[in-house]
C-alpha cells in the first residue's frame, strides 16, 4: 500500500506568492500583478485586455479571467520568449503593433513576449517586431495601454491553492459536471457520470451529489452519493479508511438499514488549486468502519485511494493536524462542465403548468404567483410565457405582467420521470410549446391592420348576436345614428380605419418582448365624418364632435372582438337597435370587421391619360402655362387637338400607402424648339410674378421638379364616392389647398375636393414628344443621396479617395440612402459616376 504526502495551503483564498520562472510551464496559470491590479480580460468584451482589482469574494470565473499560462518557451540568439494564454478563453495575448492607434484589444500580431526583469522586481512584457521595434504593456492605476517606450513591471504570483467551490463553480457555471480522475480506481462510482451538485443551505461550503436523470428511487426518495458503512478490507486501516461509496437514500440514525449513520455522510466539499484546477474532495463525516463497534467520526475526511496489490481502491481517510491524510494517497481529480438540462424546442412561447402536488398543481401559470383554471389561448397574452435560451441557461418571463419565474438566465433541472417538466426556481413546471404563436406579432391580443389593408379596404361592422335564433346584425346609419340591423350587410355603413395611437400594454419586456394595442378612429368612406358619442352615450357620425378611438380585443378563439374606447364597451340596445357605450363588459356586443374592396387612392401604371370633368379635359395652355379645362378643337390662336389632352402620368414614390404621380405635358407653342421640354402640373409656381400661385394650378418647368424635397408637382388620385378621382396635391395636403377644382374653365386649388376627374387611357402624342422616363438623376438632400429612375440597379457610394462607404440595390424609382457629409461619388450600375456634395 502506497501512502502519499500532501502539504495544504493556508485557507486565505487571496494568498499569493512570487513564482520563479522555472515553474512557468504548460498547465500552470498565474497572476500578472502590478500594485493592486491584475492583468485580465474584460468580463464584457472577451477581446479587451484590462487591469482590474480582484475582490476577496470574487468567483472562480472572475479569478480565472485574470490567470495566464506562461509557456511555449523559445530561445534564439540569446533571447527567451514566452506566449501568454488566458485560462478562460484560451486566447493568446497578442496585439497589432502596426495599427495607427495602439489599443489593448487582442489581435493577430505580436504574440511572443520577452519577460525582462526578475522575480523580485517584476517583469516587463516586451514584444519585438520589425527587427528592433517593440511594444510593451504600461499600467497606470486601473488604465492599461500599449506603449513603445518604458513599460510597467508585473509580478508573477500564484493564485489561491485552496479555493472553495460552490455547486455552479464545479461545472464552470453549471451545477451539472463530471469528475475526471487521473487513474482507474476500484469503487469509483463517480467516474463517467453526469453529476448534479446542490448547495446545502444549512451547511455552507458543502454540496449534495446526484446522478443527472437518476435523482430519485422508485418511491420518490432522493438518491444521493455518500460514504457507506460497508468497507474494503485494507491491512492496517484505521477509522474510515476503506469505507466504500454508494448511491443511497438519506441516512438517518437507526433506520433499520444502517446501524449507524447520518446525512453528513452525503455532504461533499471541493477545494481547487486555481493554478492547475486540481481538486481536493472532502466528505463532512464518515463511519468508523474499522472500529470494533461501528461508530460515526466527527471530523471531515478526504477522498484518497489505497493500493492493494495491483488494485487502487477509492475511499476516504481522516487528516492529521497538518492537513495530511493519515492513510492513503491523493488521486488527481479535476472537474469539467457536464451537459445541462435543455428544453428541446428552445426559445419560444410556452404555456406553463404547475407539476407540484399542492393546491395549484395542474393549473396554468399566469404570473409567477398566480394561476388560471382554464387553458391559455394562443390568441391572448394571458397565460403565455416567453422562454429564452442563452448558452444553456434560460429566462422565463410571462407576457402579461412581465414577471420572472425563477430568475433570469438560470440553470434548469429536468424532473425525473416527467416529460417536458423542469425545476424553475422552487416549482416543478411542465412546459407546453406553442408553435402557432409568432413572437414577431407585436399586436397579439388586439386587432391590427397592415397599411396595405387600410389603404385598399373599407370595413363594415358585423355585430355578432349572442341570442339563439337571432341572425348576425350589421351597423348602418339613420340620421347619422349608428344602429344594428339584420341582413346581408349590403346597406351597412362602410368605414375607413384611421390609426390613432399605439400603446405598449404587455409583453415579456425583460426579454425585449413588447405587445402593443393600436386604436383606430372610424371615418366614413368618402367624407371626414367619424364615429363620436352622443349626449346619452349613443354613437353617431359627426364632423364636429370629438372622434372616439377604439381598440378591438379578441375572445380566446379570435373569432370575434370586443370594441372598446377608454373603459367603455360598444353594446346594442335590444329595444331601440341603437349602438351604445357601456362600462358593463357583460353587456358588450362582440363584433367582426368585414373587409370590402374600397381603395382610398388609385394606382395606375405609367402611361398617357386624358383627365376629364364635365365634358372637358385637363390641358396646359401652351402660352400662359395655366391648367385649363378645354374641349378638343377649342380656339385660342391654335386649336387644342388630341395631343394636347394626352398627359403623361408617371409613378413616383409611395407616401403613407398612396402612390404619387407626376402629371406632365410637352405641348409648348407647337412646332417650336421648346416642344421637347416637359411641363409638370403643380399646385403653385413661386417662380412667376403677378400670378396667384395659391389659387391657380400651373404647368411648370424646373430641372429639379422631380427630385426636390416636397415637390409641388406630386399628386395622388383620391377615390370619389360617385366615381372618378380627386387630384390631391401632396405638398399642400397638410396646409393650404390640396385639391384641383374647376372655376370658369381654369383649374384652381381648393381646400375641399369638388371635381372628380375621369381617367382614360390616351394615345401617345406625335413623335416630337418622346418621353425619357428612364433618365437617371442623382441629388443630395438632408444627409440623403437620392437616385431616380434606377430601380433594380446597384448603387455604390464612395468617398473622394475611392473607398466604398455603402452599397445598396435601388428598390424603387425614387430611392434614397444615407451618406455622411462631404463629397460623395455615386456610381449607378450600368450608368456612370456622379459627384455629389452632401451637407
């Protein structure tokens, strides 16, 4: 039997000692210390090298980030170099010495260091490059920099050799770990198993050990590692030497199975030498298996091995006053991270059901402290939980009140024998993955319409009857009062929904999940009347009363919705059929919004159009450039023929869901040289004097009319109730007179729409009016580069030195991309390069 020797370090975990260079070998890690600061990697940015202090209660991970292997020794021409490797990341200390600004961020470059100095005064870290040039590390207080002169000496010191590990530190941040032994030992029931350590609240520094996935016996009792009262017979053994390890339920005195024993036999303590991560493994107490009468020892024992013939037996031994085991030799033990429990379906939305045996067992969690008896819905946030995985850890947050189950970024534990069930904090929880819930739907739990739906559709209100035998009802108006009427909905009031306000109301916000409710005002399809409240809480269409904003909240199946404004619900008076507001949710009327095809703005392809109103058509006076309404053949020094009425209608950008157009003519003083110049219909022409530019619509010519900001020549075709389209000028929409009307044969700008134009296809004018709609123009505006007529082409931005600063593919004929101020070169695929000044 071989007896090993062991010299224990002091319990002070901050004790360090100067280390001679002869011990700088692979597998050993040391501090590099200057004053009170240690060379380390930043805890937030793994490529950033810093100097930091280490607190007395620092975790193993924090200390490991400040430990370095000084190895890979090379000698050449009388110079000795080393490579320094960080313990946590295994990254080599290396810097780019050729960078314009020397910053202590890890990068490929100088990675071999000359340690100039000695064990007593410390070592300067000097890295040579380009022959004789060098860099060195310089530390002033808590600031580290890379210098090309001077440098700061660092002492090489040993880290704590007796550092106490808690449960999670055994597995490198997880409670699941494996014990790795340097040899094969009989009775080693730990080897090859995924172990789960749990900190013991009543015994600080000690942990219990179980096998992951096999934590309990069939009767539900915990299955724990411990020292047994049985033994391997070893010659000369005393005390606990020879005692075996077993997996057993908790020991109690005189339990019938063991004549002696207690739970302390199943309490382990681990201390690590941070220099090389070798473990010292202890048990709080052990049975005196070698006494004449079996008794319990009161002292902590250490795990050792005994050699009997060719066999090595894993057992325990008492230690003497110097900390040396009285018998046996010390095995080499290290630990490595095990495989933590995982949720197979990963990050997503779940329903959580309590798997406990208590009164709430089988109920679904709503928040971390409340439950619901019914099953949650995929359509409502109540009862939904966002589980987010992060490197094997989980955060579990509810989507109603933002409460956390357990703790953020926690380790979870699978419950043996229960599918999809885990320990979150203090409760066993069964998780039910909801694949049909889209986390990107930020309006879950309320009705939301896309911009396209709002632009293309009107909506009728279907009031869903809750009375058996009563058919569905539709909202219609009588003297502006909203009522419900049975029928097929053909006479129902048609609404346009106007987004009013968006409010964040729920979501697992701690995980970046926000759920919002959007309210809508309901406006008449062809006027500005909106739903408002009457004096007796009825509902009516009104232009003058403050419009109500409604949200639509679904039932659990999302088949119908409650219509709510503030704290009031929409209901229907069964006696009068009037729609009313009530604070009693039980009286509310469920509704559905049924879409009808009702685009507010028309969309046309580029083409020649004739715009007619009251048997006349829009034309440009070729002498005054006023927009006028004429019939073909009118006399005015020249006849207006078909070519004059053929206006080019050209798509430009889309604003707020509506397509905007340029409307132009080339018919200028027929036969003259200017005939190829295009003139664009505009709401005003501020370049002309003596003309009321806010009244008359003009055709104007301007080199930047198609690229200028807030161009006065952009129009939309707004649908009119009785057919046709109103010409709506975009620049005048928020203030001024946006609609083209007709007064005494002139096109004038008016506040309200009055002239509904019929849009008809027209023949192209004579060949002298060829239109170049593909001409590419590049301008700058407010920090943006704007490129027109280049849809689908690649746009490349470069600086004056030719360095590329941005590449995008144009997605429209009016495409913009941001650019920094200065001279920018804009290259359009298949075209040319433009020089633009960005301000």
